[in-house]
């Protein structure tokens, strides 16, 4: 199980065939724990923080993710419908 998750993450990070937007979305949606913008930028160093912010904003509006925390402690996680 862990190897499958790790392989999936490496495919997202190392794939140049998919768009930056799709790579950001997959990074957030595949994260098992809440993830910060800084962590996303560290995972995807070729993507600008502005692009990460824009994609996160779109994902929030579309109801794909939810925000946890505020300010520097803000993290994002897949929206879980309870």
C-alpha cells in the first residue's frame, strides 16, 4: 500500500506530460494529511507560488478541497462529504 502511494506521488512530481494545474490538484488530492502551500511548492519546485495559489482557489470554489487553519498555518485537504 505504501509503495503504491509513493509511486503515485513520484509519478505526479516527475511527470512533465501533465499540466501544472493537474500536478497541483493531484498533489493535494493524493495527500493523506492536510498540506500547506509551502509544502506543495517544495514538492513542485518548478511551479510558482502564484500558480499554486490560483489552483488552490479554484479547487476551493469547486468544492474539491477545504481549508484548515488560517494565515501561515493554512492547510488544504480533500473535501470530505460527511
